[in-house]
């Protein structure tokens, strides 16, 4: 007998509630917001991996796993009388309508930059009086992503360099300050400023710095493992090769492994 297609949101809600119910799954019933934290992080990164692999099928599955985490958190909150998944949906609906007056209202936006500026101004309107524009940002984000998010927020209210070339000049200044640092603590501080400046340049060039670095990591992994395989095939010990000999292999890996 063919299985019935289960693709309704209401059925998903019922499944989650049953899993957490008296006759549900022992594992699901024991979960808390705190115990689910690592799974939420893990599933988020698996979505990113699916995007990196450009796999629609894998992305579909991973988004489902991420949705499961959202539904479990909402169910736990519902059971304690805090809020339900319907409240979550109502909140995001209202937020999207409020922050898109150029779509749902009479305001006009001529380009993406104006949309982003309006978005940040409207977000600020939603905050209580005296609350920082940077409040509410999660410090659990990867540091590079956090840097770009902060810079994007303040740029939305005009706190930004006029030209990206000015930020690139600042990058050269930060490199000089690293060279001139008198001790390790100062060196680490200046290096942080260098990374922060790089994040700002990436933002202005519309580059997701976290994804760019992930891509660079993957290229390095691909090329280095190619070098290791070359050494195995040629009977070489990579550690015994000179830097020049290693660089020759590296250039070959760049051409062959991408």
C-alpha cells in the first residue's frame, strides 16, 4: 500500500507534539532548549555545507532537519506557556511587512542600498528608547560573521566609509601597526583590528567573509591532499623536501586540483 504524502504544516505540528507527548519518544520528551543547542548549530552548518555543494536534494533534506530543530524549540516553549509556533509565524509576518514598506506600503526604494538603509532604520524604530543599534546581536556567531553584521548595522545609519578604497588604505595601516607592535598582547590586538578591517572591505565588496574563508579552506584541503598523493606516487617524503621543492608541488596542485 503506497504511503500517504505528508506535506502539510499542520501535520508536522501534530507529529512534533506527539513525539513530545506522554506516549511519545523518550529521546524527544527529555530534550530542553539547552540540550538542543548543539543540534541547532550542527544542522545550521549542514545547511551551509549543502549550499557549498550546490546540491538541491541535500539542501532540501538539511532544511528539513533545521526546521525540525525550530519546531522542537517552539513545542517546548508552547508546553511551558511561553509561545507557540503560531506566535513565531505571526511575529515574523508582522516584522517582514513592517520592514518592507516599499512592498507593502507607500514608501519607495530605488536600489538594494536604500532597502538596506531603510531596514536598519526600521529595526531601530522597533527598539526601546536608549537601546543600542547593536543590541540583540548574538555573540555566538562566528567572529567574522559577527564583525560583518555589526558593520552592516552601523552602515545602515550612515556610520561608514565613503569609498572602499579608504578602507583598503586602512588595511595597509593595520599591517604596519602589527609590525610595530611591542609585545604579543599588542600584536594580537592589532591583528584583530586587521581582521575587522578585512571584514569591512569584504562587506563593501559584497563578499561573505565567512563563506570566502570556508572556500579558501576547502581549496587548501584539496590542494594539500593532492600534494600528499603526489608524494606517495613518487616515493617522496613531504617533510624532507625543501621549501622550493614543496612550492613546485603546490603550483602543480593549484593547476590540477583547483
